[in-house]
DNA sequence: GCTGTGTTGTTCGT
DNA sequence: ACGAACAACACAGC
């Protein structure tokens, strides 16, 4: 039987160097169906803000047009519904013989793809999985290292060096087979139910009204069209970062023009306060959505640096790609990657507002902690009263991007630096607002900054005042993103509460009225948090330790703190003390909704 | 068990 | 501009 191939796009919104696409074409199909399942899990259950939705829709539309440019009969066929019902329908209706997709190391994706593979096999469809999201196949790296991936960067680099160079990129196809007969009657929505997802739509906060993206399965005109922001009823994107393969390749070309910059790139020496233009490549969203192939990026970099004296990993640009490689590899072998409890790679802390689970592994409402809730809310909205932190958080929300070191600064502040709030809460906020959000990079860096893994010198704390000042003494970033402070003199721009009343008046910004007072005493919060971090470090247990899972580690830390406080005769400042007696109070909304959380941790929805 | 290393801290000294 | 003190972590390699 001549092959009829369904290419399931997810992480590979491009035609250049796309191994799954190439594998599909290598089958010499009589009918070829590039397909996207518009998945209600992604639309309603993952925190995604308008900026990232816009980038995704741009990229899907661009891919569809690129297909059509090669073969006018082709397009990206978008079917709106859960993959576990859409795919079996297509297998049958389009008489599919082969399902081809790119390996996605994300834990949710692994579950989803295992289910899809099972369904394909039940339908007698052959499944072909290619790697292309990373330079190497994560499964091969782990196999080569006897089932484990090194957690330290150096050994990881050595390991992949022993495998050799990554494969060279392959060109985009110049011709494509036809799709064959794609005619379908509009399916019954009941067969592709999205109700349970919409009921708990975590993205309702960025909608102007109801989501109409699932009104039909085949699209409003029955032609498998790419959804629009209007159909999704999303607020307008505020970011200027736009998606699509063409923009990715142009961005790459433009960045590589300045060869000196590429050759001497050292990440820690790039400036987190630069935003117009930023001091880094701006290619991360394209790697996230696969509008740019990481192998193409890698080999284009090699072309520039080979034969010259150049910066080296970890600080070089290649070094950045190797971090991406390592974090994706580690994630691929850890289904509890995105949480602390149950995660063997993540140190246990008794953070405020940490995820907790019932016996069935369902998320429970968070413990009440009014002070921490207020801190989280102010942090996520850029209202902490620390201009540097607030500028970065507002930059994140508005532009969908902040510099890596800016991410460090705000993440450290929220977790081990000043607020002692679980990295899981910060990770959610980044997931909503970052255009380049990616589970491997985002989670790994949150673990890094919270000293939960990779980084352990927890006493090195970013100052919310000094760190920014070092890079941007006149506070240009603050003046741009916190306009109420625009006329505060340089001397006070990082600490406006120290400005005399006359100065505040002259600048038209009264602290406590036009801009908030600092939400906490920086020095006292740092000391208190450092002591908590040290106490958790002394426990030396990871998130999957029995005492972490049964709550006894938490109790132990609480009791030790109480002893110490009683001994010192200092009033108790821990807002969690009352929670055992009074289980769960309604939590405040905090930039995103936690109130309807009841996600199965591992099961495919 | 010891030593060196770890992308990217801060403050104070010269 | 750069070095040392701060208080002191984990991990790899020997």
C-alpha cells in the first residue's frame, strides 16, 4: 500500500532542517497531510498570555503559507480538538498509514505522545519519531551514559563531545506531494469534547470574552484554517516579538553579521538593562517553537567561529545551546520535572505557597499565607516597590522578554533571596508572560536560581538595588517601564523611598501614593530567607524523599524555627503557622488563577 | 578526605 | 579597575 503520511507538527514550525518532515517525505507518500492539532490542553490548561499566543499563531500561519508556496495544494491542516480523538479520526478518514512527529522531551508531551502512539498502533498506523528539537537525541545521550545524564555542565559537555558533532542541517524541500482528498464533514463536537478544559480555562484572564476557537473542528470555513487572536477572543499582544520561520532566518542572518560580537560573546558580560535593542540574540522564541532549527543555528555559529580565537562554553553562544541541550536531556528523563515534590532532581525546601498533592496526586489548594500571597501578587504585577524588580516584571508582561540576568534577579528575589516563595509560583508567571517560555529552560533556570539544583552557593544573593545599578546607573530601564519614576534623579532611582519629600514632589512621584513603598525590608527579609534556605539545605533531601512527600520534613523545619524563635523571644513572623488548624482559605488572585487547579500530574488529558 | 571548580553576588578596600 | 572578605554550598576528580 502506498504510504499516506500524517506529519504531526508541534515543536517544528519550519520547513528548513526539519527531520520529521524529511522522514515523512522519504516515505514517498501518495498523500501527505501536514497537521496541527489545536489542543485544548494548551489553549486552556497551560498558562499562555496573548504575546505567546500571537507568536504561535504567526508561526502556524507562516508555516501554512510556506507549504502552499512549495505546493499550492498544501497547507498546515489545523484540527481543533484533543489529539487523542482528532488523530484516530484522521487515521480512519484519511486512510493514514504513517504517523510522523518530532520527539518532544516535555513531560506532558511525553505522556501525550505515548497515548498517540498507542492509538496509532491500535489503528494499524506505523509511527515514526525523529529528534530535531535538540542537537542530539536526548535518548541517545542517556543511553550512551548508561541511563543517566550528568547534572553538572562540564561532564555533560564531555559526554556529548564523545558522541561527536551534531548532524548538519538539511535544506527545506523544493517540492511536496499533494495532500490527497481532505474532505471531511464537520465532526460532532461531542466526539472531540473540550468542555472539561474550557470549564477551567486558566487563560480566561487574558480573554475579552468567550473563546470561539473551538466552535468548529475544521475551522469557521471548514478549511482547516489557523485560528486567529479574534477567534480566541484574546486581548491584543503588546510584544513586538513576532513568529514565523522567515523572521527566524532573517534574525539569524542579522545577528551573525557582526562577527566580532559572535566570536567574543560572553553571556555574563551582556547587559541585562539593555532593551533597545537587547544585548542578546532574541532567537530564543524561534528555538522554542522550532521556527529556527537549533542545528542550523549551531552550524552557522561554527562557520563564524571555527579557525579563530573565540569565547568558549559555557559563556559562548555555542555554550548557550549546550545548556539548552543539557536541560532538555535532563527533562526527558524526569516526568516530575515541573514540580518540587516527587522530583528527584529538585532539592526540598519548605517554601511558601509550594505545590501540594492529595493521595491521588491531584494538586491541592495552596496553604494560606496572606503575606506571601501579597508578595507574589506584587511581584508578578511589578508593584514590589523595588524599581529594578518592578521594571523587569513590567518589561516581562509588556514585551514578553527579559534578559537572562534580569530573570536571575527577579527569580532570586522571589525565592531564596527575599520572599522564600516556591519557584513553582514564579515559573507559572514566567510561563504566562515569556514568549520564549520552554519547560526545559524555564524550569531548569528556576531550579538554578532557587538553588534547588545546578547552583548551590545560596549565600550569593542578587541585590534588588545594587545589581541593576551596576549595569544601568541612570536607571534607563526603570524610567522606560516604571514611568511614574521617570523624573526621579539618578541618585534615588533604585531607592526612591530614600528621596527627600521635596525631591519626590519635584519629580511628581510621591512614594506610597504614586509608586508603592518597598513591600518588605530588604535586609531583614534577606537575613530571614537565608536562614530558612540554610535550614532546608541542612536537611539534605530531594523532592522525592518520603519525608518531603508525607509532610514530616516541613513539620520538622517549622518546629525547629519555632524553637529558635521561642528561645530568642522574638515574635513569630511565619504566616504559615496557623494553616494546620485552618486548612484552606480562599486565595487571592495573583496575576494568574490558582483557584481552579485540579490537574492530574501525569495522566494525559 | 582533600582540593579545585562552579556561566552571571555584594561590599569594601585599594 | 581589581582583589579580598563575607560565610561556606555541592560535586567531580583524585
